[in-house]
């Protein structure tokens, strides 16, 4: 249940802290005093979108905090599914900054709004004033019936299958579209791929060919210079190696009398060996290189092919051409695989359709079983609420297709009068009848949903007198199994509360502020008496408020008028008798 609500810097509220209790908590106050603001604050706790315009002081954060007692409601699994620490004393906090940023916390852990909404749905059911209008909507009717059917797990399974079915159908449709478009591209892609594959390109080939072409183009020049170098290094007696060997021997003879000669000798010897190797390699290369016009022509032709492909595809390397080739191969493979993929997805769709159909049939059966229970419960309560001839019929008809919530069309048909045909509820029910219907349905749903808390925002709109008293009794009975917070303008309902809170406006130097306070027994009597008789509180109204036997203001006036008329006739009869 909701134990405490703290609101800071929200709308007309500067700061307030309310401690709620089990049973029936009544909230009253003048129109515009700020009762709806409290609901707005609670809505933020339950995951509604925050609005920076609701921040009272633009220099401070708006902070809403609520404490819940979750004992006995088996919500551990829900918290685990969102990786949130579970505690029977659950604290939810919502912070909205002046910059418009919103943060949410559950037990001091930051959470996403989706998680906050999922948890909030299991903690509080808020019946706002506009929700009565939703009673005529098929989706709302379906949700009410499903609550009584108590097949939430079945609906979750169906929803998962239905979502997968839609995803698979969209995937197949996309493949079919691509396959249709691919017919136009296939020939082009195949031609480009064939041309690239025929070229038999290799990584690094271009660089090797360009180097080879340079060599073949200058083969004579290269060979002549290499042979000259070899002759100079290792030719006749005047060759560099021959002369270097003589120098090496001369220095070697000095090693016995000149210590540094040893270092020179070693260096000369090493240089001689290197030059000998160089001379050998130059000679080998000179022998290898020959002018080959045919090979030169072939190399040029191969390079021309590569250059042509690069120019055509607007790239500058063989690596880029190979990447294009791989891309064309993949695209062509993909085009060829469309048929098998579509076939595979079609089989998957058939399987999902069958499974969704099975689950939808089970959901339909549950709804049809729950329908008579709802009809019986609601008509029984409507009799208590002054509608003895009221009839409610719930139709569960085939939708002809699978929908997000099953395969049914749900209609609530209603009549308030005997021998009057049943019509869709939104067409025939008046405002007062809708209020009574909604209360009857909410009482049933709350009992099945096992919610910790339900909040009624003027669910008694459009009723008065004895009917209001009966509505108060139903709400009181409901508060025996769960916590009820009821916002009302009716004294008949307010008088039945276990706890009474008054919302009022106060003019301060900082502006108009909304306040709330819990009423003492005497203050509660005074407030209910004021609700009965208006600003001029009568003794009769005070007495009724104290006794808890509430009749409406009009009934009080009627009783006073009847007494006055009776007194007049009594006086007139006595006067005649005396005469």
C-alpha cells in the first residue's frame, strides 16, 4: 500500500508530506484546491512523462517521492526482472530538473521509465475523472474482462508470439521486395562480377608489374651498367678488388711494428669481402637481365587491363577492385538466396500463426467464461445503486483476424430500463449511470488484480442522495481488502472514510499554495457538515455529520420544507377549532 507521498516544487505545491493509512482514505476540498495536482504527482511516480512547465520554482528541482509497503503482494520476481533490489518497504523517487531532464529511482537505484511504469502498474490503479469516458472503448472493455479472466500469463505468451509473427512477416515482405528489385540488378551485377573474375586479379600484382615493366623497358641500359660495374670491381689487374687485396697485404705486414695496423687490416678485409659479394651479385644480375620485347608487351597489356578496370570503377588500386569483386559476389549470393530465405520465413510464419491461433482460442475461452461473472457481479451492484432494471451483456465476437490482444471483438451492451433493447454502453448510459457502472467494474477488477492501492478521482460524479450512500458502502467494502484513496465532493461518501484529508489553497507572500492536512475527528465533522449545508453550517448538518447518517443538502431542505408545511396546517387546524 501507499504509506507516504512527498511532493516538492510541483505546480501549486511548494512542499507537502502526506502519510496514508490502510483502509479508506478520503480527500476533499473545493474545486481547484489542488486535488488533481496530487494525482499528477502520483502519475510521475508511476512513470508518466514529466513536464518542466509543472515546476513551480524554476531555480529548483521538482522532487516526488513515495513509500510503499509491499508485504504480501509477491512482487519479488517483478523487481528481479528489472535487476532492482527488492525491499518490502519500497521507495520510489522522481526528479525533474529545470532543464527538463528527468530521473527515476527505485530503492535508490536509477531506473528507466519503462521499468517504473511496469512496477507502478502493480502498485496503484488510478481512476481519473476522464477514465469513465473510456468505458465505451473496446480496448478498455477488453482489459477489464481480461482482468477478471485472470489470464495475464496467457496474454503475455500470446503477445510474445504475436510480436514475433509480425516481425517475421515484415522480414519476409522486405525480402520479397528486395527479390522483386533484384531482377533488375542481377544482370548488371553478374556482368560486372564476371569481368572482374576474368581479370584474375591478385593482391600486390600492380606494383610487381610496374616494377617489371620499368626493368624490361631499360634492360639494355641496366645490363650495360651492371657489366661495367662488375668489370671495374673484379676485372683485370687494375680491378678494385685486386688493388684492394694489395693494400690489405701491405697493411698486414705492419702489424708487428705498428699496433693500429691490425684494426686497419680487419676493416680492409671486411670491406674486401663485402665488395666481393657485391661484385658477384652484380655479375649475376647482369647475366640475368636480357631485353625481351614479347614479355614487355605482355606486361604492358596486363597493366593496361588493370588501369582500365580502375578507371571504370573509379578506384586506384587492385585491392579496391578485389573488394568490389567480393561485394558483387556477396550481393549475387544474396539475390540467389532470397528464394530459400522466403521459403524458410513462410514456414516460420505458418508455425507462429498456428501457435498464436491456439493461444488466442484459449484467451477467447477465458473471456467467455469471465463474461457471465462480470455481468452477474455488475448487475447485482447496480441493483444496490438504484438501478434494479439494469442489464449488462458482454459480447465476445470473432474479430476475423489476429489482433494485438487476441482474436476477439469485445462489446459491453447495456440498458438501464426494463423492456429496452441493449445498446453499446457509450450510446445509452448517462453520466451518473456510467459512474455507477465504472465503480461496479472497478470493484470487481480490483478484487481480481490484487492491487495494493486503488485511487478514485470523483468516481461518484453524477449521483447523490441514497445512491451516493450506497456507492460509499461499496467503496468502504472494497477498502476492506485493499487500500482505497477516494477524492470526492459527496458527504455521503466522505463520511465513510477511515481517514480524512482536506486539500485547500493558502495565500502566502510567495503566492497561492496548495496545502493538505489530515482532519481530526471534530474537524472532520465540521468539514462534512460544510459539504452538507454549504458555508452556512446548520446544526442539523453538524448533527448528521457527527452521527454519520448523511442525507443530501436537498433532502435537508426538503425535510425542513415538509416540517414547515406540516406546522402551518397544524396551526391552521387548531385556530379553526378554537373559533
